[in-house]
């Protein structure tokens, strides 16, 4: 469902082309193959596949949760909020903390 909502959001806001990353390997496999293991999930997978075919969504790919720290942290934050929120120019300070925490440390000093 999150992949479907994310794709719909990118289309509604014009943030395309887009690449979708998810740490749900089984869902990514279903979307990329167009085959699901459940009738209920199959309906959502069919909608996602249709979105992909008709729009500028470049890919849906799997990433490990550790490599997807910002998205995972924002998902946990969203569980505490009842409204739909998105930020295009201004954002919560906690979002900046998540992003800064995800920047690799290179050991170089500038």
C-alpha cells in the first residue's frame, strides 16, 4: 500500500520521474513481476503496475532497511501523526536530523 500511495503522491505533485525504494522485498518482487501471492494484495499490485506503465516512475527497487534509514524513520514518525503531511520547502527539524544522520562519514576534514 505504501508503494501505491508513494507513486500516487509523485504523480499528484508532479515529482516525476521517480524511483521508488522499499525494504519490503516480497512486495518489490510482486510489483516488478506483476504477480502476487494473494487476491487482496493482487489488486493493489495490479494498480501499482498500471501506474508504472502509464507514468514516469522509473523503477521500484529493494533496499535494506539500514540503507533506507531516513524513509524508515519517517514511516515511524508518520505512525504518530493522524493527518497526511508532506514537505516541499519547509520541514520538521526531526527530518533534518534523520537526513544528517544518514550522511556517510568520509574521514575528510574540509
